[in-house]
C-alpha cells in the first residue's frame, strides 16, 4: 500500500489488521463485502421511531441510504427533512445545530489509518459537529480504499486526494466557487461504550 495511491483497495491482511486496530480503540467494526450489505446492516442497527440525521456524504448516497431515508419506508424520524421544511434560515440553522445531538447520526470519514485512527474534515461542519460527542449513536460507513498506513498518511490523503474531489463536487452541485478544508476531527478512541460503529465496505465508496 503506497502512501500516494489513495484509491487502491488494500489486501485482506491489511483490512483485517486495520479492523483489529480500530476495534482496540473502542469502535465496533462491521466488515461487509458490498454496498448492499452495508445498507442492510444500517437498517438492522437503527430501531423504528429513532431520530436519524446524516452529514453530507457521497458514500451514503452510493450505498442507497440517502434515497432510502427520503422514502419514508423505514419508520424513523427523518430530522434532515424536518430541517428543510423550515423556511426561516435563522431557525433552520438553529435546527441544524441541535440535529448534531440526534439519536442516530450517520456519515463517513475521509481517511482511515491502519493504526486505527479515523479522520474526517468538513468545510461546513455538517458532519464533524456530531462525530466527537454530540450524537447519541454514530454510524460511519467507509470503503476500504480509504485505509492508509498511518495517521500522517491519512491526513495527507485528505489534503492531496479527497479535498480536490470534494471541491469539484461542491462546484457542480451547488454552483459555489469551491469548499475549504475547514475543521478536522480525528477519532482516536471512543470512550462511550456501544456508541460508534464503523461499517467497513470492501468496495471503493466515496472519496
């Protein structure tokens, strides 16, 4: 696994070693083969009646979760939908801040260190606000191509690879001049039992 080859799927040995390292840091790791299994696992983890909020995530779109959440077929409370129905922008921003502490918050990470650290970076804070402590339960989904040898390489992956792809996505999706690296979160350890789950998918997903 070369430090500058940011989109290559790692070997099974590296995946297993990474899984063990993350697990040792208090994060439950669920290893699945494909995006269909990832979506199925999410459905199993979230009970009916739970409040659900998502951060901006290409990965969640690619596995079909974003559309499933919009469908209303799940029995959950779609917090994001409630936010969008509020037309007063000041009130909407207040709802977004409160949504970070929802029952179940879902998103992805930009890079994973083989040593067990998870790295996420946001220009707007749509994800990293909830990740450290705010959300009651945190479910992260990531493709194994995001695995890097160590934390330094994980941060380099964000700067040298993921950022440019996200920057182009923002331009096309929102007509904006681009995004920024903004604020970072490094999840080095989860101290709250049964709070954080990483669904690690053996496919290329997201950036």
